[in-house]
């Protein structure tokens, strides 16, 4: 039996970051992981592989649509799917091996296998029981199931199967117009599949700024994605090579069917804590099955903490990472802090979509007076040169104090641009503070400054 200060269960972005920070703070640390590689959902079957396929398919899209206009003539590249999957796998490998290296560097023991907590202060992995003063549960999430839809990960797939298809399907039906559906739907549409997205609600990406939602859907339609909105999927029927998706339109209850070679079920994810026997330990769950925690990430049992997708809040890698660092600080007797009001969300389609903070709807609901500064990328020289003028930056600021309350961007580099606003918000900046900051020309970030100017006396280039 070995003895530790901290054992972290799960090596996703929450768990591995927590383990590294604990080790850096001088705590004897181990991390339990049941997968064959470290890095969790994010590195193995989530963020990283999906971004590799998004990148490769975007390159193809650029070659097919924009090269000729820039004077780059010649045959567009054709898709070698096997090689694209190999590129994706090597991207995963360099990242997961990177975490192994960091574990060794920080002297963190990787306890290989599935862990359980037989009693507080103890973690069992295989036949071995280890003692630990503190236990951090970072076991993540898994795809939610949908009644009437049986996943085989070949024809009817979750995101995991969609990252590993044997070939590019001719026809793909995506159930759910959320982040996964639109990112992976874009990948296959760019690779030549006829993609139809079936969404229960009347707008895509629920919770986002409505103007962004509309612009985003228009752009995706232009890229060839089809949408069936307000449709409740009833069931799927699959053979070994084909499937049918049956849905009812909510407006008139009419029944319809779509044929597909592959159906991607992307209707959300749910917390994963199988095998931990939380109830027996006295650890309470929320109504949605997440582990209930205090503001210091403590569960109901002293010395057992929980972070990341298995707890409440956005299911995002960087939210899990921030909690991982913060809980390590708490365990080490320091002050751990996560500002849940400033967690950006990014959709890595082309163009990217990014948002942080309040939306107009949340501000209206809260009865808070606000002003809007908006700037279109059509007024941005760099964007125009790069065929990226479609989209905008929208900054929301307090009507009286001018303090930035939120930002919504659809356009080139949105996922990077948003961080300028995140930093401004962390420092409690006003829109004028951003507007008075010199921005290099010609950059996409000038559009952020112009949106900030639009909160005051007005933008220059619009
Ligand atoms: P996870 O990453 O899920 O890691 C949990 C780990 O715990 C797993 O490796 C699991 O094997 C292990 N585990 C579970 N139980 C046990 C046990 N009992 N014993 C041992 N090990 C155990 N988020 C973003 O921010 N950006 C993105 O671009 C993005 N893209 C995504 C794309 C896809 C297709 C998917 C599915 C998700 C994506 N996400 C993205 C979400 C992101 O992956 C998660 O928010 C993040 O991985 C959560 O981290 P975590 O540490 O809480 O859990
Ligand atoms: P999601 O919650 O983003 O979207 C699910 C969509 O499915 C919603 O629009 C919902 O209305 C719809 N839906 C639900 N039931 C339906 C039904 N019966 N018929 C039709 N539509 C239905 O979930 P998604 O896309 O599965 O992603 C899961 C999580 O993974 C997200 O919470 C996200 O945070 C994370 N993720 C993040 C990424 C990023 O940050 N870029 C990328 C991919 C995933």
C-alpha cells in the first residue's frame, strides 16, 4: 500500500492539471487513469482529435473555394481519409505522451486502472488499495443517450465513433445542433458528405446570442449543411451500413424520415462516475447527476473533492483545468479561485464563434441597463483580404459605468480574439479602456477595438 497527500481520479484536463499543480505545491501526488493513455476525453476523443479533423478539412475547403481567386491555380487536393485519421492519431499521441512526460517531470505516479473509493481516505485500483489524505474526483462525462436511438459506434455514432469512421459517409444525419453536431457536421460536409442537422429547438447552439445564432446558421447553410429545426427525433433504425432517422415536427406533429449512412447523436453529455459508489460514501448528486460541491469544490465527505465535467457548470476543458488548479491550491492551504463569470466558449467551425459573459437575454432577464457596440468584419481590412469579412464583434457594456459585461464574436480568429475581452473583464475594464488601447494594423483584433469604440462615440471604419 502506498500513501499519498493527493490522489486524483481521472486524467482529463481537470485531473492532470490538478495533479501537476498539487505536485508543484509540494504534495505527494498520484493520478488514476483507466484509459490506456492520459489526457481524458479532451485529448483522446474530444477537443484535440476534433480540432485536427477541423483543421485538415478546413485546409481542403480553402483550397476548393479560395485558392483560385488568390491566383493559386491547379487541381484541389483529394481526400486520403486513412492518412487524415493517421494525422489525427499522431496529434493525439504527441499530446497524450506530453502529459506522460509532465507526470514524470513532476514525479506524479500514474496508477493505471479504474479507481474506486472503498472508504474516505482510500482509493482502490485493481487489487491495490492506496491511502490518501485528499481525493479529487475528476472522472468527466460521457455522451447522453436518446430514447429509441441505439448507438453502435459504426452507423449510429456518438462523437467518439464519428472521429473514427471507416470512410467519409455520403449522407450523414446529425441529431442536435449544439457544439459537437456543428463542429463534426462541418468536418464531414467539407469532406463531401451531405449533412442534415436535426434540431429540437428553433435555433442552433442554445443559449448563444440570437444574432450570432442567425448569422452562424446562415453561414453553415452556405457551406452546404442542411437544417431541420423544431424537430423531435423519435427513433433510429439501423442495419450494418444504413440508418433511418424518424422525427416529428413540433409545430404540427407531422412525421418524417431521413436516410443516412451515418447518424451522429450529439444531444449533450452527462457526468460520469460509474463504479465510484458515491451514494454509499454519502456523496450527494444534483438532480442532473453531477457531484454536488461547495464553492471550494468539496463534496459532502471531508477530504473528497470533485471538479470538471462531473460537476455543475459548462462542460469545457478550460473550466475543468481552472478548477483543477484552484482545488490544488485549496488542498495546499492556499486560496483557489475560478471566476465563473469569465469562462469563454468557442466553437471551432469556420468561421469560429466565441462568447464570454452576459448575453442580451441574460441582461434583460436581470433588468440591467446595457449598451451594445457592434462592428462587422466587413470593415476590417485584414478580414476582407482573407475572404473573412462575414461576421461581427458585439460588446455589451453597462449603460451607466461602461464596464464590459459580455462579448460575442463570429468571424475569423474569434476563439483567440475573445481572450482580449476576457482579460479586460477580469480587470473590470470599461469599453473605453479597450477602445483607447492601441491595436496593431492590420489585425482581426482591430474589430474588437472598433466594437468597443461603438459602445462610445462610434467606430471609425463603419
Ligand atoms: P474528462 O476529460 O472526461 O476525463 C476524465 C477521465 O477520467 C477519463 O480519461 C476517464 O477514463 C477517467 N476515469 C473516469 N472514471 C475513472 C475511474 N473510476 N478510474 C480511473 N479513471 C477514470 N471542450 C473544450 O473546452 N474545447 C473543445 O474544443 C472541446 N471539444 C470537444 C469535442 C468533443 C468531441 C467532446 C466529446 C468534448 C469536447 N470538449 C471540448 C469538452 C471537453 O472534452 C471536456 O469538457 C473535458 O474533457 C472535461 O475534462 P474532465 O477532466 O472533467 O474529464
Ligand atoms: P449541446 O448541449 O451543445 O447540444 C445538444 C443539442 O441537441 C441542443 O441544441 C439540443 O437542443 C439538441 N437536442 C437535444 N435532444 C434532441 C432531440 N431529441 N432531437 C433533436 N435535437 C435534440 O451538446 P453536444 O453538442 O453534444 O456537446 C456536449 C458538450 O461537449 C457541450 O456541453 C460542450 O460544452 C462540449 N463540447 C465543447 C466543444 C467546444 O468547446 N468547442 C466542442 C464539443 C463539445
